[in-house]
C-alpha cells in the first residue's frame, strides 16, 4: 500500500494507464521491486526519475502535476539553494517555527495546500 502522496500519485497513474507493475518496470528498464519501492515510499526519488515518470505517463495521456514537490516530500528533503532568498527564509521559518493548528490551517489556506 502506498505510504506517500508521491507513491499514491504514481500508482494511480499506473493503474489509470492500465499497466501492471511488471510491465511498467520493463518499459522503464528497472525491476518491479524498484517501482514498488517508489509506490510504497521507500525509494529515493531523483529529479531524473521525476522527469522520466512525467514523460512516461504523458505519453500515455496521464498528466502528473506537482510531482517534483511530492518527490521532495517523499524523500524528506527540500532543496532550497536555488530558491530566491525570500523563499529560503520562508522555508526555514516554516521548518523551525512553532505554529498552532489554527495558524497552520490559515497558512495552508493561503498557500492553497491540502485543498
């Protein structure tokens, strides 16, 4: 069972494309085990894999949006070095801040998250 949003998104895209796990693996040149690890959230997802998966599913008529941020979330890492300075400050504040549930709810609403 998928344990991350990234994994759920990939699994749904695979099912929507009428692909079995082993068929997808064969077409991407990896093992079924690796696809399973991506879907279950136990594999590290590189930027190259994000691009490869978006292209793979796009060719099958399935558009995957927000896949890169979901991969970062699945990996437990958000790279901020290429963000503008103000964005870096925001990420750091969110990561190290202490917020009430109400404040987090307002932030999520403002950013259009978890809608």
